[in-house]
C-alpha cells in the first residue's frame, strides 16, 4: 500500500508538473501567433508607407520639373526684357562702383568709378574689371534701387539705405540713365 501511495503521489506530482508546461506552451503558442500577426500587420504598414513614399517622391519630382520649367521661362523672358530695355534709344547703361552720394540743394548725385568688364580666360572668373573714369551722375527723384541680398534675389531699397549698404562691401552697379538722370540702379552679381 505504501508503494501505491508513493506511486500515486509521484503520478500526481508528475501530472501536476506537466500541466503548467502544457498551459505555458499553449500560452507561448498564442503569444507567438499574436506576435506573428502583429509582425505581419507591421510589414503591411511598411509596404503601404513605402508605396506612399514613392508616390510622394514622384509628386515632388513632377513639382520640381514644373518649377524648373517655370524658372527657365522667367529667366528667358528676363533676358529678352533686358535686351529690349538696353536698346531703347534714350537709355544709357553704365557699369561702375559708387564712391559717394552727394547732395546739391534738393538734388542728389552719385560719384561713380565707371568700369569696363572684359572677358579674360586667364582670370579665375573669366573676366576682369578695368577702371575707366570717375563721373558724377544725377539721380532721378523716382529712382529704383535693387541690391543683392546675399546671392539672390535682389531686393528694392530706398535711397536712404544705399549709403549703409555700400559700407558692407564694394558693390558693382548697372546705372540705367535716361535724359541724363539715373532712373534705376541694379547691383551686378560677381562670383
């Protein structure tokens, strides 16, 4: 009887010890299935996001192409307008550095070092600037002044700000002169 009781206890312990493992394996299997489902969901979301990213890149490229075409058209039209403006009979365009802004009663003039910009393949930027003469150029009361803000774009400033901007660095300008007065100053970009 004693052997039977020991055998019965051993069997109960064995049965009791095995049961949690089985339950643990079932739980582990459920967790594994759950994780696999979650992993599959994440993979599907990743594929969807990659698809959206490709669609976004394609839209961005299309927009960039459109912007480039628009920019090219504006550049071409600007070149055309410059050509037309430079051929207006009474318009004179000079190139130079402003040395001083002078006031004579209610009229302002610019003291300008006029220069020529000549092509020179031996120079680093393929041009050289040669000084010509110093001239005093009257300003129109309705002058427009455009300076470069960094590289581009040009910004319009009032005459009162020109003196301060001239202190930043030696700026090269186109002087658009009509009927003996400068009607527009545009800073020239120098690389």
